[in-house]
C-alpha cells in the first residue's frame, strides 16, 4: 500500500492541482487578472487536447523513454509549474502552463499504471490502482480546503505555492520509492512483461482483442456520460429552480465518496473479480441517475454518490483488469488509448448536450440520454462478469503475463 499511497499523492498533485485547481480558483484569479471568455474557452479546448495528446504520446513512445524516468520528470515539471502559476499574470503564459500541466498529468497517470502493473502483487493490483486513481478525489477536497481556509487569509497565489510544496513532498517520496526500482526496470527490458506492442499494431490489438476493446469501450461510455453529467449539473439544477447550495452539497458527496471508493472497489475487484466491480460501480451510477431523473431535488445527492462511486475507482479497475491479460508496458499503452477514447466520449457528450440544450431549451433530454448510457455500462459490466476471462483473437499478439490464461 506504500506504493499506492505515494502514487495517490502524485494524483493529488498532477490531477487535483495540475488539472482542477485553476478552475476552482478562477473566479478569484479573475479579480486581478483580465482573462476574457474566449481565452477561457481556448484554455478549456487546448488543455483537453493536450491531455489527449499526452496519453497518445505515452502509448506510442513511453516504453522507449522509461516509466521511472518519466514519473520523476512529470512530477518535477508539475511541481515547478505549480509554483510558477502563483507568479503568472499574462493569460497567454497561464494558458501555456496549463497546457503543459494537462499533458504532464496524462503522462503521469500512464506511468503509474505501468509501474504498479509491473511491481504490485497481482492479487492486489486493482486495489493499488484504484487507491492511486482516487487521489484525484482527494485533490478535489484539497482544493476546497485551500479556497475556504487559505485564500481568504493569504490570497489565491498562496494556493499555488502550497500546491507546489505538496508537489515537492510527492517528488521526494516518489524518488525514494522509484530509485530502488529503476535498476530492475533496466534489467527487465527484454522480458515479456516489459515488451511493448509495436505502434503499427496497437490499433489492431484494440480492435481485435476483447479485453482491450472492452476497456476502451468502457472508457468511451464513461466519458460520454460522466463528463456531461459534471459539466452541466449546476446549470441543470439552476434550470430547475433548485438552490445553488444543492450543487455544492452534491459535489461534496462526490468527493467524499471518491476518497473512500478507491480502496473499497479495488479490494472488491481483487477478491470478487473485475466484472463484479464494474457491475457494482456502474449500477450505483445508473441507480443514482434514475432516481435523479425521477426527482432531482430529492435525489441529487444520490446521483453525486453514484458518480463518485463510479468515476474515481473506474480508472484503477480498468487498468487492473487489463494488467491481468497483458504485460506492464502493453497495459500502459492500452491505458493510453483508453484515456483518448474517454476524452473523445466526453467531447462528444458535451457537444451533444450543448446542441440539445440549444435545440430544446432544456437539459431534460440530455440527462435521459446519460441515464440510458449508464444502463448500457451496467449491461457491459454484467456481460464481463458472466463471461469471465477474455480470449485474445490473435494468439501471441501481446506479451502476456506468465500466469495469464
């Protein structure tokens, strides 16, 4: 669990601060920095593209650079940029920093997946992955504390400085953990577990092998449903005339649930199987959305609970599931493609939500579609649970783990 805890702290830094702290501090930063609406739109689009580009780049060339080196470089880069953000005042410079932070966060998670896949016990791999991925939820909570406790006393700049200090701590702990692993990585480069999928064959593997295909499909559907849910939730509650505080309470439930779910769902996946874990988290999300559509005022908190239960541990469960069938480097590559499909699903979902709201003047249909998508995820989880292990279409296409069937 030491490795999972340290990598969870890395997720707090790379995703909680590097990706989400700017949005949390934006209203306060705009009081002293002139950031226009079109610049905000550009930041949103460019950081999303940067995140996807980082995931794709890692999948294609990450194995050539070395994940231990990349993990330390990305943490160092993120930490330096967090400190720098406290001093930036030019919107262009802020945009460039956020673009680099987004790509660094994407690459950081990919390296975590590879390292845990290689060194963690196979019996607890999903637990370690899910605990690490839930660091993002802890980052959400840390952002809230910074806004409530730090900003009123010391200003928004201090939040970036504190985030940078936490980044230094994460870097020191990571260095102590990884320096003992690096020689092993070098010595194992020729082993089956570290063999990479050739870039020209990666798409064929995704399309031709069930586990890889389903992992990408899950991430696409989660992106399609979860990203619009979070992006439009407060707007939808306002559209229904519900108090703004309800949105705040809902997001508090999301964060707290995500903090706890990482450990519990990871253990469930390791003990009862990944299909069971998928079924549980997707069912929670679907039930929350069904209740929310029936009575938004009463069941908004349940929808937040379902979202937190599903979204944060999902990344760890998917990566842990893939690692049961593929070597650590191949797992990292497939996970990179999963992150790309997640981003594509989220972009498509948000575009559809914007179009439907413009066309109908309401978000009711949008949340109906998200509910149906959640039910499709439940069906997919049940299918994985009851069909057991996937069998590769092309034998020998991927270097499997020595104990994989």
